[in-house]
């Protein structure tokens, strides 16, 4: 069975709610593929250092065999917005709803809420930029594995380098953990200004709009976080 067939099978498991099979296979697949891979060397080998524009990077990603999920997905969701942003919004990954929208990283309801949230602190989403940590839909909208995240990581860092934002707002726990290069407790981190020494850009954790739509009671906490962000970027 090739990797694409495995992905289709895993998607069927998820649709049928066969969670224990999905987790077992996901763990095995991750361990096998992650062993012995030096992604810094992959970065150098793929000549990412020579790419000077976001469009050049997107074209390069289109040509690269980065992940089996690239074949599984309809679109590659990397970047949306300004090429010269002051603020970079970091999303996690496209779900099945967002997969059907080739030009939007966020689902419409999430995008509308994010626009309102940022607007409350006088930040315009259209004047800034949003990117994904992982560029393709996953089977059953599951969280990307650590190996899948690592496959995109060199390209993720490269686009941040090219965009050169002054500030970063991370949406949810996955985006924050990828930016901080370790598993981070989102609740303990919110309300703080964090920093990845490799990038030296202030990072502000924020609840993902998807979570706020499901749990409106958290909007009060999100507003407190937004006020802290507003104070830092003024």
C-alpha cells in the first residue's frame, strides 16, 4: 500500500469514527518518517536561501514533493494578504471547509470574527498577512503530526523571513507551539509577549476564532489579550 492509499484509508477511519486505529497508524507513520531527518539540511539542499520573494517561494513549494498530503489536497494554503505587513497572523492548518476556498486561509465565519477582533484594536487584516503552519488539509481534519509540521517548517520560516513582520499574532495552541519550537501551554502563555530567538520578533498568543465560535464565553479573555496586544504595538 503506497502512502496516498494509506492517507485515503486513514480518512475513511476518521469518517467512520475509528479513532483507535487512526491514532495507532498515525503514531507509527510519524515515527517511521521522522527518524533521521535533518530539516535544516533539507532547507539548505532545497536552495531556499536563494529565494528572494514570496511568489518565488510559493512557486518553489508547488514544485516540491514536501508531503503526501499535498496530493491529497485540492489547494496549497500558504499565504494571504500584504507582502509588506507590520503584523503577521499565524494560523494552524486548513480544514475541510477552508480546503474548498482556494483564496482564503480561514473559513468565512472565522475570518469575519478575526476581522472584528483586530478591528477592535485598530488593526486591518487586509493590510497585514496571514499564513499557515501546515499548508494542506489533513484526513478527518486531524491535527498535523509533528513530522508533517517539520516537513513544512523550513518553508514556514522562509516566508516569515521574506515577509519580515514587526509583530506576530499566533492563533491557537498549534501555531504558538510551532513558532516557539516546543509544545507550549496556550493558557499559561496568553497575555504575554513571547519571543523565538531565531526570529527575534515579538509573538502574541490569541485564541483561535474557531475556538471562540464554539465557546463564546472565552471572548472575554480574548478581549483582555487584544488589549495587551494593542498596548504593545501602539
